[in-house]
């Protein structure tokens, strides 16, 4: 199976969230389906920040939404604290929801324009009938202060705040229920550069303060590196490479990872800028290529890449996994 | 350290003050005054609308302020009394349409799937059924009481209102704040009531006024077919029909004209007020 | 008058709104030499896009514009309406962020490029179509003869943007303004588009203004970079000078706030506190002062003027970074724990 396999899964007690063979497909007609996520497996240890990076169409947001069951899962297991969320329905699912919260990409769209922001932040507590009593108000004040929104503005509506402030309100809403896992889907990509750092710092602070485990999804390689302990690179619904942040950026082995790192405006020193010149267009997710999904654009592709899907395999011994038949030998393509 | 700057414009102060404007209030005054007069008609110092006493076809500013009709009945009194039925069927009709159509539309737009297909089929059937035939069927089979006419008008409103409610709901149901609410653990009912209703209903509330105008005109049309409220009940539609005989139109145009003007001004006021209200309740989504 | 190809002096753009007059662009001046690439960097609301639209004569009629714009010595704002067709779209063209706004969704790509050629250059239908295929080939679109028959929605985002670039190049412009041309596309596509623009500029001796919010993009591609904040140009310098030795505290703060790929994970970012000011009736002071770590009392008295030093750099700041005055002001604020505007300086941070 291509870009799949369980090699990267850790057999450790503090794994909090474990995704195995996740497949998400969206039917578009009787015959055709969009293969958004095809057999993805990974796990997240408690207190860890896992970054998922990739370009549009790689399935990273679908993975996030599938974990919180906003998307219907075609097959696979999403195991959280010993329970398979994919098997839960109705009230059972609703009861675990507070444990896994999410912050969204568009800070404006993620707040109800007709509600006051204090009500927005209190919503979670109020759903679980904890919305009364002064301690709740204190907790809301504390949360608002924590994310840098003065509680005296609680009566205002979202349109009176900037994008960065709206995103902080969204973070406060997610944290009100004291979740274990926070899923951040492109949380800073709609923000101006000068406020990105504010929000990223808050996410880091909240992680420490509330003991969060974070899944951080972004297309921005620098942002992902800044917040993540461990990183997954995805392409067209498959995992290309998993490893800790320093390894992925310091010695990338998958040709696609290297292409990404070479394409950014100030390329990583570990790759040659010419590696960013990948050819062609992203194939259609309705008819993904046979074999390795990157084979249509990969400079290293050989016959086997068109027939056999690579599995995720350990390389370099330590926590570094690549799904490639011809992983790049680090240093080989470096000048000098 | 987070946001240590004092933010005087942390939230934008003095966000645009929206004003409804004097024309809106004039419209409201007209509708309100008319509604009040209609309710208080029995106690107002106007003549009895059914008494045939006065000279028939008296002109304006005679003994009767706005003249009399072919049977010598006071036109002013008949217009005020007519407002009872016209405004009555108009508002009851639209409330019915809004409640049934709105509810079905929101359910259809939120749950999608089979429910949506079913409800949409009902809407399409209603829309493709000629409205006049439907009105004829209902009023011909049932009695032509106030409630039947109001119900007819209401049923005619269900499909267009429902379709709009469905479209608005779909547009909001995909927004991230609805997903956020689901992730927090909100049940469907709560999501609909807390997150969707305010966004769907408030703009539709303004639509109520527009719909009421349409209903009032529709009552007029029914009256021409002899399908408005039966018996001695007075409505603007029936008054217009009464004043529309050829002789009246050429020599005593005021008999028809007074209720026509009343209807025109009311529908105009409803449209205008509804439109302004829609603009007024439209929320800005960003600060810039 | 300098001998620059494009010369902008004291450009001001105001929009009257219900909340007051929005001063979108406020006293912007710059020159662009022939064949050069100028980057204009700024956040949303900085006035960078409004500046570009002013140059392209694309602002709504409600906009109040003042200042001088000269192109090859010609007063651009005085171009007679009959002559416009031979100026905008021919000598000066623009590429927008979202290719779908520039492309008509119901027309084939070839028709759209042909139309430009026929309208501006009076080409025949056949010649225009042939030239369209050439152009698509030049912007690196595979199978151009097939692509001219396709509709925009049949192309990927990157290809669409190439079609837009081909359209912009149709009349061999002397100046191309690219407004966030790669913001809507992925990094691998971005690299290829920027490479293409670079190549076209060199081959044709074209000048370019690249408007972007991405400092990295500006650094990699531009000869000179201008930084805008709240409608004003606050710093302009040769690219390497700007990135290695910036003077305006906004520029240095911006450079410091971006996460960098060569930093280890969990490096604490240095945010720029607060938010950009409102552009309605801005006070007569340095617009960055409320967020600036260098701010002194006189920063709140009058807008600092753009100082031109030795021709290759200018900036609008009284206490510039990387200078003695800047260091002194910063240390004074750090010792006091806050600046004159109330910005607290919490922990000792590195000098800039």
C-alpha cells in the first residue's frame, strides 16, 4: 500500500490519539469518488504538537475534520484514549466531543456574527449546563485575559474585532471546555504577518498552561516548524514523510519534502534550490496515479514507482519514516 | 507576554451608527395608525359602514367626508372597516407562511439528505401548482371565512418563503461557527436555535413586511374573482370591486379610488419599511 | 524630474465613507528605473494595493487622488480619455491576486487573450489567435494549442495565473504591476510563477512592481523594496540593505516576527503588539508609534518625513533602528518598562 503502513506508529503508553488506515472519500457521482485521504496512519503522544504540512489538496484538513468527526470516515480507526471515535454515534460521540476541540482557518467565519463574544466563549460551558454560577464568569474572564482580549469588551460582536482578535476569541471558545486535544486547522493563514506571531505565541502558551496535545495543520513550512515537535508531510491523500521537526527540515529524504523546502522563497539550506523545480500539475484526486502518487512529478521515479505503492518505512534508525522507493541520500544532492 | 498594548481601538469604537431614516418612521406611522384605526373602528366617530341611509354616490367633502358608494354607504367608514380584514388576512397569512415555510426550509437546509429531498419536493409541487387554481380549490371547497382566506394566502406563501429559508440555512450551515458549535457538543436543536435561527430569521423577519404587502394585494385579486371573505364582511378588495362598475368609475371614481389609494400606500409603506429593516439588521462581518 | 521610468510624487488617495474620510494612501513617493523590480511590502490596509490601482487608473470615481505620476516623462493622470486605450493594458499592465477576477469564466482562454490583442493592437482574429498560442507557450503552458480552447475553470490555479500573465504580456508592456500574484497558489506553484515573471522581465527588459505581504518573496526577487504601513511609505532601500540593515522599527519588527525555517522549533516569536491603526482621520503623529518600542514623546508630534540618505535608502523615523539614536531611545524605554504610548516592554529583548 502506498504511503501507508504502520511503521511510524509508536507502541507507547502516552499515545493519546492514534489514527490507523484512515480513508476518507467523497462520492461525486455514482461511479466516481474524490480520494481525499487514502490510508493514513499516525499517532500523537500526550503533550506533543504534531504538525501536518502539505499543499492544497493533500488531505491535511480532511484528516483534521475526520478526527473530530466533522467528515464521514470511509474506513479506518481514530482511536482516542482507547476508544474508536469512528464507531461512536449520537450521544456517545457527543460526550467525548469536549475533549477534542478545534480552531478554524477563517477567524471571521468561525464566529457567529449575531452573538456577543462572551456568549460565544461561554457556549461550550453552556451546552454542558455549566453556564451558570459565578465561577464560570471567572473562568471566562480568565480565558479572555489569557488570550489577550479584555473582558470588558465581552458585550461586543465579532465585527468589532480584527482578524487576529477574532482568532483569539476562537481559541478561548475552544479552551473553555478544558479539552485534551486541540486541532488547529490553518489557524494563522488568514492573518496578517504582524499578528501571526501573537496567535502562534498564544497557542504555545495555552499548550503549556492547559496541558494540551496539539495537531497543527498548515501549508506554511516555517510556521509548522515553529510550533511542532513532530511533522507529517502529505501529498495527494498520502503520507510522504514523518519525523521530528529537526529531522524533517534538517535531513529530508522524500523527494516531495525536498521540493517543498526548495520552493519556499528563502529555501532551506539542506536542499538545492533546483529541487524545487518539480514539473507538471497536481494529479486529480478522482483518478490518483497508480503506484506512488508522486510518480508523475518525481525526478527519481523508476518503474517500480509506477506499479508498487511504497510503504512508510523507518530510515536513519531514529524516529524518521519515509514512504519512498528511492529516498534521497542526504547530502547527495547538496552542492559540494 | 501577550498584548500588553493598551488598545484604544481594540474593538472599533463608534462602529457605524446605522439610521433607519424619517421615511421608515413615516411608513411605520402609516401602518401603525391604520392598524390602530382598524382595531378601534367600532369606537371611532365614523359612520356605520353598512347603513344605506345617505344619498348614493355622494361626492367628496359632502355630508360624508369621502363620499358614498352606489348604495349610499360611507366610503371612509368602509375603508377603515376594510382595513380590518385586509390587514388581518395579510398578517395572519404571512405569519402562517413564515412559520410553516420557515420551519420546513430550515429543517430542509440543515439536515439535507432525504428530508431535504422530501421537503423540496413539497415546495416544488406547491410552486408548480397554479396559485389561482389552488386558491379556487380551497375557497370553493371550504367556506370563504376570514380564516380560510388567510390560510389560502398563507399556503401560497409557504413555498417561496421556505425556499428562501432553505437557501439561507444552507449558506450558514456550512460556516465554521456552526461546525465549531458541533465540535463543542451542541445538539442539532441547539445549533438550529442558537446559531442558525438568528441568522436566518432576522433577515426573514424583514421579509414578513414585504410578504404582508403581497398578501394584501392577493386578497384584492381574490375579491375580483369573488373569492374573498364572504357575506357582509368588508375588505379593500371587495370595496374596490364594488366601486368598479363602469358608471362608478367614470362618474364616481373616488368610490374605488379611496380603497385603492389606501391599499397602495399600505403596500408601499410595508415594502419600504421591510427593505430598510432588512438593511438595518444586516450585520457587518468585519471591522474593515 | 528624475530620469526614472516611473516617478510617483506625494501620492494621496482618500475615500469618503460614512465613517469619515479614509486616508488610504498618504504622501507616497518613489521612482522606478527601467528594467528594475520594485517590491512594495505591507499588510492589509497598508495602502499597497490602492497605490497599484491608482497607477492603473482602476480606482472608483469616489476616490480623491492628488499627487504626480509620471511615466517616461508623461503625466499619467492627465492622459486624455481617447489615449487611455494605448496606455493602460499596453505600456502599463497589471496582474491580480485572484486569476478568476481577471478571467471571464464563460469565455475560452484563447478568446480572452485574442480580445486584448484585437482591442489594443487591432490584430485580425486569426493573427490574434496564433499570437495567443505563442504567448501561452512563452508563459510555460504545456500544449498551448489545446489550452486556448479551454475555459478558465478547466485549468488549475497555477495555469490560470499563467494565462493572466500571458494576457498582461500580450501588448509587450514596459511596466508590469503584479499585485500579490502568488498569494492564492501553493509554494511549488509560487516558485514557478515567480521564476517565470523574473525570466520574462529579464528577457524583455520590462520593469516590474511586485506587491506582496511576503517579505521572503520580496527579498528573493526584488532589486529594491519599499515598506508601507498605514497608507505611508515608511522605508525604501536596496533589497540587501533593507534586509540586513533596516532602519524603520516597523521593518525590523516585521523581520523579527516571522517564524524562520532555520530557527529551531518552539523558538519564541517576537510579536508586534497591538494592531494597525484605523485610516479614518489618523492623528498627526507617526502611525507606528503606538506599537513601536522606540517611541519617544516627539513621535506623537507630527508625521516624520521620509529622509533620503545617500540615494540608496530612505526612511521615515526619528529614532531609527541600528543607529545610535535608535539604541538610546530603546534602552530608555526598556529602563522605564514602557514607551510613551503605554506599550510595555516586558522582558529584556535583544537590541535592534
